[in-house]
C-alpha cells in the first residue's frame, strides 16, 4: 500500500490536469489541486527550517569542520525572523519602515545583488574557455561569437561602414540571432516539449517510480 | 500755512502692505471658504460644470468562448473625448442590468483608453444588457445599451483542438511503443556522453576520497525538470552506495528535500548499503536563489568535491555554480531544459544533458525496456514536427516564388 496509494494519487491528479487543459469545467479541480500543492508546500517549509537549524546546531555542538559558519547561519536566521515576527509594530513585516524591511533592504538585497553581479566575471571566464579554437565546431562558435559581440556595439557598424547597408556587422549579428540561433533553439524546445510529455506519461502510468524512492 | 497733504509714514506702510497682500488674502479666503461649498467635495454627486464627454459607442457583449462559463466579454468604441479636449475622459464605468431600460448597476471600471472589459461575475444562461459610462472630471455620459448576451459553459476548448489531436497521436505512439517494448529486447538508444560519464564521475570521486555533490535545480516538485533531476539522483545514489562514495545533496526546497531523502534512502537500501545512509546527506539550505548559490559556492570551495551533478531547472545561478565547481577541478555533469541556461552549462561543464536528454536519462540509466519504449514513442512526435516543418517551408517557399496559394501550416499549431 505504501507504493500503491501515491501511484494512484499521482495518476488521478495527472489525468485530471490533462483533462482540465481541454475541458474548461475541470479547471475548478485544477485550481483545487494547485491550492493543495501550495498548502503542502507552506507546511513543508517548516521541515526545511527545522532541518537547517538542526544541521547547523549539530555542527556547532560537535565542533565539526567549518563550525563557525553554523553560527553565522543560525544568527542570520534569527536576526531576520525575530524582527519580522515580533517587531513590525502592527504593520505587515514587509512594510517600509519596519525592522524587517530595513534588514531586507540593507543586508539581504545588497548581498543578493552582489551574488548576481558575479555573473559578469563568470561569463567572461566561461567565454574564454568556450571560445578557444580547439576544433572546427569551437572555431565556428568563436567566429559567430566574434561577429555577434562586435555587431552588438556601435564600433562594429563603424568598422564596416564602408560596406553597403545590410552587409555590415550589425546586420550579420541580427542574422545569426534570427536564423541559426532561433532555429537551433526551436529544435531544442521541441525536443524538450516531447520529453516533458513522455516523462509525464511515464509518471502518470506509474512506469517511472524513482522519484518516489522506487526502482 | 500750506497744508501738506502727506500721509504719516506709518499709515503709508500700512497702505503698501494692504495693497500688496490684499489680493493674496482674497485668493486665500476664496479658496478656504469657497472650498466648503465646492460641489462634490462633501460626498455629494458632482454638479455638472461643463458639458458631458461624448458617450462611448457600439457597445457589444458576447460570451467568452472556450471557458467554464460565468464570463462575458464587453467591448466598445471609446468616447470621442477620450484623450483629448477639456472634457477628457478620466475613466469608464461598466454597467449591467437584466432589463434593457432600467436597473443598471456598476460592475467594474477601466482606465481611459480601454475598449474592453471581462465581466467574470455573470451567471450562466442569464440575459444581460451592458452600458458604458464615460466620466470626465465633473460630468458623465452613458452609451446606448448593448444587445443582450449570456454566459455559457463550454465542454471543450476548441482553441486547443490541434494540441489535443497531436497529444492523442504522440500519446498513442508512446503507449504503443511501451507495449511493444515489453516483448521486444535490445531497443536501440543512441549513446549519451553525459550519462556514460556518470560511472566515471562516481568512480573518480571514490578514488580521490572526495564528495559527490548533487544539485536538483532550484524549483519545487511541481517542475517536471526537478522530477527528472530527482530520478537521476536515484541512479547516482545507487552507484555511490555501491562504490562507497560520499554523496551530499543540498537542496533549496523543503518538498524536494523530503523527496530526495526518500530516493537516496531507497537507493542505498536497494544497493544493500542501508547502513551507509544518513538523513543528513540530503539537507535544506534556503529557498532564496542567490542565497542558495552563495551557500553552494562556499561548499564547493571548502569541500573541493570530485564530482558535481547539476540536474534540474536552473536560472541565473547556473553559471555561478558551474564556474565555481570548475575552478575547484570537479568533473561536472549538468542537465537542464532551460534553453537560456544551456549555453552556460555547455561552456562551463564537462558534460551537458541538453533538453530532452535530461528526461531520457532515467530510461537510459535503467535500461528498462518499458521506459526505453516511451523514448521511441517520443521519436514519432519528433518525426511529425519534422515533417510539418519541412512541408510548411516548402509551401511557404512555393507561395513566395511561384505566387501559389498553398495553406499556411502555422495555423495548425496555433493552439500549442
């Protein structure tokens, strides 16, 4: 029964969602199932939070490797949750002027933006490796990237301004984006869509059970 | 003695003061006291001080097609004073009644410039009439009533008919090949380099005595990519149990944590190594995208894992993770169905499962004929799309070159 019940539930929910996509009155059930998912997710967050505290408290208690990071995690957790829950002064914790809002805007937000900003450097280092002309394919990639990067900045058109309109680097960059790139991307997306259909059917039919701990 | 007709200096300054400031006093007074009597300022209906704006015209109402009922679409041509003149329209009010001549009630409003409104509060099979009221700052005008309309429930969404037919064909093909695969052995499946490398990656980690870190994306269990990632985790966990390698699964969703624990536990049990399983192998970090990326970056740099699996749905953190893992010399096997992140994985990782390969991974690794059969059914879908694209291109080319009038096949796939 431990296996059968989840499989039956998966099949019922999966088939209902497919039917609801084509038969509008079933949208009520679709909405209901989506609400249930959000409710389960909301409860499950406590599992995650408890696990976070437990793992890091264990690390501290047992003085495991890198235990000082555990202090940062636990302190950070309480620093942001306690003001949010207890010190919002009757307002929503997200309202401007609350301690939570202050911490969010002055600690969380800049840290998050800093992580995002790292992308600029990682794009440069990854491009450097990817664009090395090691074989024919990599050389084509390098040439396409060269045209695209130059074509996207004013200097690209300036360098090729002696060529007739339509044959400049900017036009070549547009052509790469509109034709080879779009065609390749569409092919990948068709494959993805079919892969999703096939995987979903395997899950609904109960052929694919690994995600619930089965073989 | 000549009478000097001069004012006293004090009186002169008073006069100057009064002359200069009197207009301002008068203006202030009219504003303060006059405002009390201004029309509409005390919740009374506005008194028309200017001509009303031109009314909206051609109001029409019709049932919204392909829905579950209870909704009527109302459209109109905007007032001639919308966006121009002193009688500029400030908003439209939508009025509804079951009687053409009376009983109209406001059911909603739209900003100026709008020409349509969806009435989602209609009862099915009840006739409704609609009027549109254009409001300026101090006056209003109403359109003529629309023709009656009623909402009705549709039992099939015909805008998705082509998708339905295509789904039936592809679904039937998948069913057929699954059934066929049960009696057929040795189905051919092309080699997927990324999946062939899973054994090597786990073996390498075992030899080096370092960890294997598996990241199942950043989305929840409602994403098919996360399910595919978790499925691959099951296979990887079984290998790590057999090789006695160290596996760590940091996740960013609680439900994913619970699922991954179950999967890893079962894999260790099936490999006969339940003693090696520990709940702490799978742990939660945070739901936050960049917080998660920062924690993983730190983990990579401190632990220097031998192998990193990035399998699931990723966004901007994809390259941050892949580049950091690369910098510590980890062998990386990535897989995602996010077209925007695939180039980053291809550039930064050793192996990448591109799109459909992520979903095929489970079948590939398990070698289960039924699962492999579903991949063959999927190929039928690809063949249909390929033929449709080829025929569509030929038709459009012939139309363009020879001036023929062959059908545009794009319409067939409009509901997809």
